[in-house]
C-alpha cells in the first residue's frame, strides 16, 4: 500500500495558466507541490481517462521536481488503484468514483475529496449525495474549515429529513469521515528581505511615511469581498489617525465595467487613500505587492468562499491581518494575536427563501445569487475603523501581530505539516478498511454489494430485451465460408470498423477462434475452453466477428 493517494487529475483542477484563475486551481496546484515534496520517494500516480491530461500531469510534476517519477493509471485499472489504496479528488464530487469502485468492491480502496465552495448547486448536490452514495467510513470528504463542516452537517441533516419523509423511514446510510484540514501555504514563498521590501515600495511609489494596506484576490463584488466597507473604513481611519494611507488591490477584474467601478469607487469613497492596483496574475507584480505591504485587509462577505487562502498567505508574509469574522477566516486569523476579526451580520434563516428560489429556477445564475446574498451582509464599521487606527498608528503592534502570524503560518499552516495530516488520514482510512474486512459480519455485507451502480448498467443487461435472442455460452458458432485471419485484418483496417480500433479483437485472438472453428461448429463454452479466453471477453469478440461476417451464429442457439 502506498503512503500517498492516486491523484484524480485534469489540468483544470491544478494548473495556474488557464483563462479563468480560481481559488480551487491555486489550492490544487499548492496541494500538488506538497504531494511531490512529501512523496517519500514514491512515484506520483494519477488517474485520468485522457492520455493528454496524463502528459500534462507528468510535465507539471517534473517541473516541480525533475527527479520525480510519474505513473498514469487508466481509470479502468481498478487493480492498480486498489494496490495504491486511495484516490484523491480535487473537489467534493465523489459520485463517479464511488459508483465505479463498486466494480472492484466497496472496500477495495478509499476515496478522499476536498471541499471548495459549498454554495453552488453542484457542490450542494455533491454534499447531499453523501447520504445515498456507496461511500464508506474508510472514505473522507475533507472540510477545509469548521464553517464548511457545519454547512455539510446542515445539508446532510436536511437530506436525511427529506428521505425520511419520502421513503417513510429515516435511512441508516454510512457517511464518509469528515475531517477538518485547512488549506496550506508554502511559507517559503513569502520571505522578503529588507532590500526587496524597499525596492517594492519604491516601484509602487510608496513613501517611507505611508502605511500600505493590501488586498489580494479576485476583484469582484460578490466572489471575494465587496470593496465599499474597505474603502470607507480606510478613509475614516486615515482621517482619524492623521496618517498617510495607501491601498494596494492586487487581483484581476472579470471585465472593464467592474474595473471602472472599483477604481471610481476607490476615488469616491476613499479620496484620502492612495489607490494602487496590481495585476494578481503577474508573478512579479503579485510578489511586489506582498513585499511592499504593512498590513493585510480582506473583508470577505460572500457565501461562495469557504476557507480564504489569502489571509494565510498574509500570515506567511508576516503581515497583521484585518479580516471579517466570516467562514474559514475564523479558523486561521486569531483575533488579537495574528490580527483582528471584524464582526459581521446577515439576515436570519427564512429570509433567504426568495434568493434560493430565483437561483433554483434559473431566474438568477450562480454569480447573481452570490451577489444577492453578499449584498445583505454588513460589517461593524466602528469596530473596523478602530482596529485599522490601532494598526495604522502602531508599527510595534504591526510587528508583534505579524511575527505571531508568521510563526503560526510556518508551524501549523505550511503545506509540509498539513500534508503530513493528509498522509495520516490515508493511513487511518487504510486501517478502517482492514478492520472492516476482518469483521465477519461487515465482510459478509460487503460481499453482497452490487457490482455496479443501478444507473451504470451493463448495456447487454438493461437492453437485453431488444434482440431476438442472446449470445450465450450454449450458442453455437461456425466460421463463415472463406473466412481467414488475413481477411479479418483487412476488415479491421476499414474505417467502417476501426473507428474504435482498441475495441476490436486482436489478430491472435481472431486466429485462435478461427482455428478452433476449423473442424466445424462449436459452442461458445467449448470455444472458451479451447482458446483459454475468459467467457465475457470471448462473447464480445464473437459478437464483433459476427457483425463483420467473419463468423456466424446458429439461429437456434442461445
């Protein structure tokens, strides 16, 4: 068994150069860096149906460590996945993996997913589906924060209530483990020398007596943090403190109207604060922004974010943070120790039914839904201004909180200790599987599991009533007149038949079948014995050869 998991890989979950950079790609790439560094000499294994994606995986891994070996496991090779022991999925959607695993057995290996947003219909459906999916206690859905865990608990409870009403009884389904493991940061990426800091400030035009606040992330009203409270809070703090303030907003805009609105808003609501914008997709500009800052501000107020990686990056950079008391920020920034958390308010449950309905019916898309909810969330402005003034006017306080933040990021939130927790989770899940197999009652129950999901049936079973008769072990097969292996090869090369060449019987198998049929008609069972070919594979081969006219099936057989 491997100490690591096979990684379910498609570039969209891990690469950073796509057209629309999202937090999940940044998290996936950072996780992959941690997995490569913590692999312990093992090859990096990925599973994907796409050879092109496997090639991207190999290039990406070797760009992180040229000595790292890679192995592609086609998704049909469940035996190789079983040998590794676990599959890691870069999201919460475990349904396809769980259904496919039935073909090897529900205790063949473990499945591990991770949450990102929990607000979209797709994410919520994945969470609700935990109740009915063939997931086991040796599987896991990693929750990146306590806020996520509570959301999962509420959705699963609601799904249980629904099924109890629908079926007349409360289901007793098994749930996967729900560990809380935060996203990490590669803290070494956020070390800045005094000379680099001075150069960064000079490049941005920051004077020695200017205090620079920094926001990093998508510049969006609803996807990260609505900027109005930040602008107003900094403006009031600048006036109250009598200090020169600058605000660096490092990120990217979805379109030009949003860019204009942000820039006009900064000028309108924070005229005393120097407004600077940096391209968050540019490595040099982003690093310069981190190096130049004195403090970090992120007043997240949206429901689509669940963890919030930027505050952890700020901690690694040694910056004190002012963040909202919201989602995963509650787990990472310790109020009064690493920075300050500002109180937030939103309407109570029941008030949002209208928003839920317009999203469900399609009257509002996901972005609009997120924006509607975001617009009802407010921060405590008096508290925000007071905390900003404290940090702006006290370099010593900034240094004290920033040093504590850096120490916490390095010791607890760096990917090195966090990936150790991943490996410990894989080990625990492996022990759970082993214990289940040792228990006679559980082992007997597992042995009765279906070998495929009901909605993923054998086509020859669910459509078996379509033909006149079935090709079975008792069906009698005979060679067509003049049929030869060379003739089959010619047919197999014809575009009419080789549109799926991998599915055709190979020439050696065809030759073996034709040789066995040389003495006359033979039943499929007899052919299987004569050729030593497993019966399911032989039935497929005969079906194809009959379609090509190489063999014929007796009308009365089967």
